[in-house]
């Protein structure tokens, strides 16, 4: 690993041992993690099961389990459709979040017939009836997916049903919305990796609405086509898109479609770093200080000769910039590029999210995607693919956990951001056998990092300060969790 920043000692390398706890049930693929700090529970979605673990010690044997398998009949039908009965024809849990004070909400692929359910959080049991999941969850467990429950509404982004067209949707809401797919495609073979709510309406001087941001990689539009034409090019680029939470859809056109959808390209200033692998946010509840950390890998063609990754940081203020360009097309099909409408989509001073004046004049709004949001890399990793990122603020610093995803060897890196650079503090092999790290969650209350993997869940302490043998090593490491007491 090489880092951009000040000189430092080599990162501390080790195998996870001291203070490590593990959980493995009868199910495989522990990819969904939901930490509930208030109740001290770590909720886990796996293949064919859900688990509720004690966040203080996930291996203490007090866990609860909900078996949720696809029936043999469903698996048989899935196989008859040409799907793989060794990997695809199961119920892969893809979504698990808090619905309200008493219930959780979960969705699974259910052998290519997705189902969703509201779970009694206290009893931790499935209901007697389920909800149709085809509008909320991908059929294919391999498709990129991200979802949020916001004020009871479900905001999801993935490829639904058997079609390959990606979509951002809102369901379980009085106004169900989706992105436009014909005649103009707002998303071009998109693979989603992350979404987050930014509460931009709180204490806003301009009357902004709360917004949901989506991060994804998609095929680049053909030259001069903006984002309207499906591209046959294999070149893929990173994007961020946003919609307004208060969007009610259009009245004449864009009925049941987003009127506040805009997108822009994310650029991490090293050539060929285009594929977005993971994103985490910091201080999303305070939009004025929200930052996003994004992990990029090389394009597919470059990865044939080299595996490498980079992490770039973006401020929400950049993503909010009013220089997003908007593409409008009349009913006759002629397109023109104009500046962002005034008021721009999302303003509640004149609530364009709620009653978009442009949508009443027979125009369709779509972003041109010519807006670029730039950043310089904080860190680069050679021979490694950074996949999962999680961040937390400690003593005015930022600690990130980075997961190299090259040989699926189960190593993670802990890093701290110092100014314009990132400093690798520690690298730990958390998985004994070669496999991928699927998910990462940080708990400040439990001072723990939880790692989801195919073989189980691992709990690690956020720091191992006793590993530093001298004051020099401790201070030079710059670990925000550790300090040195000369007297002891």
C-alpha cells in the first residue's frame, strides 16, 4: 500500500485474535448487517435465515434465529427457469431495516420470486402473511441493490424483475414514484452501491427539501447523447444521483415519475479509476458537514493487467452545487440543454419538488450528466480492490475501515484521514479461510467493528493499543483510539 500524505511507520499487520468474537449459524452468506445501538442488538440477514445477536458479544450463544428458506417447490421452479440451483435458487436476504417502533422490514430474493415481510422486532418472528417483493427487491442475488426506509416510505434502487433496466423507486408511500425508462433512459445499465438521506431541510436558509443520494456505476452515454440514449459502449463511469423526499411526481406528464431527479459524474483524479465499489457517509444527519468517501477500482480493461484502488472524498456542498445542468425535451422530441431551473428542483421556497412548474408545461426533466464532481485521491492501494468502507468521527479525526478485495483473503485496513491524505494505521486478517468481506459496521458504543462474510460474522475491537510496544510507535501510528501514558 502507498499513501498520499506525511511520512509514517509501516502499518501494524496481524491476524485477528485478541478480543475477537465470532458467530456462525446454520446458514451461509452473512451479507446484511443492521446495528441497533439502543437495544444492543446486531441484526443479520443471511441466505435463508435472519439472526438477532448480542452486540456486546455476538458469540455468547444468546442469539435468536428466523429460518426463511424458499420452499422446495419454489427452488424447483427457479431451476426450471434456467437459474442455478447451487447459488441463485435460494432466499437471499437483501434488505433489513427498522420500519417503526415495533417492527423491522426485510426483503429476500426467494428463488427469483421476491418477498418482503414486517417482523415483530421484540418477538423476532416472521408474520403469517408476506408482501409481494418484485417492486422492492431484485430477483437476482448478484444485482447491485441499495435501499432505505424514510418516514415509513421505502426508497430502493436496483434492477427489478427479469428486465435489465435499472430503476430508483419509492414504494410503501401514498405517492409511488420511479425513474423514467421510455423514451429517455435516465439510468444506463446502472449498478447501485449506496444510498443515504441528507436532512437538508433542517435550518435551511433557502427552504431545501430533504434529499436521497444514490451512488452507482453506469455505462457512459454515447458522444453528444447526454443520458438519453442507451450506449453500446462498455466504458463505465461513476455517478451520484439525487431525488427529493417531498417529490410527488408530475401532474400532466411524469405522472408517478420523479420530477426532482438529477445526476452527475464522480471523478477521482487518477486516470482509469472509474468503477465505484463502495461508499460511506459521515455526518449525513448534518448536511452542512456531510462528506462521502468513495472507493474506486480500475476499469475492467485495466484490471486485466493490474488490480488497484483509490479512495476519494467529496463534500455534500459539492454534490449540491447549483451548476448541475438539466436536460429538457419537448413532446416533439427536440432536446436542448439549459441551466438548472430557478427555483432549482428541490427548493421548497417555491416547492418544485411538490409541484414542479416545468412539468406542467409539457417538458420532461432529466439531467445531462455533464456536471462533474472532482476529488483527488486520499489513498491508493496496489494489488487490492477496496470494497467496503465505514467511517466514524473520533477526537476530531476520521477513521475508516478499508477492505482489500483482491484475492478474497479477508484482510481489512484501518486508516485515518489527516488533512488531504489518508494514513494506514493497521491491517488485519479477519477471516481464517480465503473469502470475501461482504459488509462492515462500526459501533462506537460497543467499541467494535462487525464484519459480515460468507462463513459468518466476526466482531473485532476498534483498537488494539496494547500492540504498540513504545511511545514512538504509538504516537507515530496516529491511531485516534490510542494514546500513551509515560507513567504506566
